[in-house]
């Protein structure tokens, strides 16, 4: 079980998550220890009011889900002090708002009065403790990028131009990936060194190479490949139980839709992991269903307000719906709040793509798109347009826990 977690998530991410949980638990205990009563601060037993304790502990898990939703466990964010500060603040603020909404429904006046001071402590200490821990983590582990134990051992399938360029990036980036070598079916490349990394063998040797080199992750870096050949490679790599990533500089255009990761100038999309062996699928589904329904109930007033503003400020439906391909090739309707003018010509997008193809430029998201409404810009800036995806979670199309 633990080996599967290590292969799916790096040691650093597991340490980061553990530290977040401990920091939030300490914050909860301190927040419940001090109450403001009879015009003075009093010290009480934090475990005395079990109802309140369970409420705050449940908020810990909602906060962690918020961290994941805001990509606080992605390397590009947890190694950035400024991004950490902003995203942690957003998450703690959201958790505090949820606590305020929940305590409002308690009829016990004393409970409400005591909770106000606890909430204030939770908000202040939550930001200080969690960001303080993450800043310490950043300082320690950014400097340990050369320490072997914290690096993920990887191999890349494909020793062509894309593989060569990927190897260059790995060499120059002081990151957490340790490239062991290449896999390639070209007979002429066997045993060759490319950018200082040896071609270890062919795809038929993959299982043996993964086992003998203790590989954690596999990157597929083939520039031009047929769908059938790609599926053959993916099915073969699945046998290793490693995390599999498909690398391309063009995944930036779908960054908001897929769970893409960024390794310097490259984008990679995880296409398979063995995390399902860590816990049964039915437990994952129950967690998804319970948590998403709770979150939907809590944020329903905000969703209603957003829906009203969209309806009042621009003509058209409240939701943007599109068909996407999910797990096992299953097609489903994907929901978001509409952020663009309804039925506006997509000429801007066509011109942008034409320029990219003509000049062979890397794909990035369009800036200053005239089709985006003023309120739509606000929703996109804070990722509020993605809240309706909770409906996809309820339906079973997507997941809050683990990969989508």
C-alpha cells in the first residue's frame, strides 16, 4: 500500500501533506483551547466539546481538498513562496467561511459566541502555521534537489528529438526528477548515450528495466506516433504499475481541463497511475459523493448568487456544457459557469490557432479574449467557474479524491 502511494506521489508531496495535516490539527487544538467569555480570554479543555471538535476536524479535510483543488501540491506552486501565501490564504479563508455558515445554524447562543473567537484564531493561526510550515519546507527541500533519496527515478520512452529535448530540460532544471535512461525500439540506438543518458533497451525489456532500476515514473516522449502504437505503449507500461505521463509542449492549451503538470518548459499529462490499489474504488466513490454533496449544500447560496449575476449581466445559459472523454474512454457532459458571451463568433480563437500553426509557436492560453465577459474574468481569475464540476463528481464522472 505504502509503495503504491510512493509511486503515485513523490516523497516530498507525502511529507508536505503530512505537515499540512499536523499544522491544521495544531491550529484546531489551539483555536479550541482559548475562548472569549465574560469579556476575557479563558483556557478550556479543547476535547471537552466533542461536537465542536468534530466540526473543526472535518474542516481539516475540506481544507486539504481545497489545497488540492488550488494545486498546492503541484511543484510549480509549493516551491513558490508568493503562490503559497496567496493560495493558502484563499483556502483558509474558504474554510473559515464554511465554519461561519455552519455555526450560524447552531441554535446554542453560547456555542455561537464562543465560536467567533475560535474562528478568528483559526483564520489567523491557520495562515501563520500552514504558510510558516510550507515556507520552511520550501527552504529545506529546494536546497535538497540534489539529494538522491528525494528524487523520483524516471525513464523516458522515446530517444528521438522530443526525448532528447526532455533530457536537456531534466539536466538543466534543479528539480526532483532523476532520469535513469531511455527506452527505444531503434536497433541503432541500443547502448547509445544521448545527452549523457544511456538507451537501456527496448519496450520488450521494460519490466526488467523498471524492476532492476527501481523506477518510480515513466514519461512517454515520442513526437509523432499513431494512436494504435501509443495505446500499445500505454498498455505495456501499465504492467509496471508506475505513474505514466505523456509529454508534449502543446498540453498548455488544455491545462485548465486536464490535470496537467509542468516540468519547466514541458507539459505532461498523467494518463495512468496505480493509486486505485491503495484503497478500494467504492470507498473513493463514497468519499466523493459525501464530500461533494456537503460542499454543494454549504456553497449553494454563493452558487445561486453567481448564477443570478451571470443571468443578469449577459444573455444566454448560466452553465457552459461540453462533451469530454473521461476514464476508460467514457464520454460525459462537463459543467462550468459560462464566462463568455453566448453565441459570439470564435474568429479570435481561429486567428490565434492559425498564427500558432503558421509560425510554429508554443500554445498558451489566449489573453484579453474579447469573448470573455467582465464577470467571467472575475470567475476565471479565482477559478469560481469550475464549481459546477461538483455536479460531475456527484454523477460519478469526476473525482475529488485521487485522479479524475
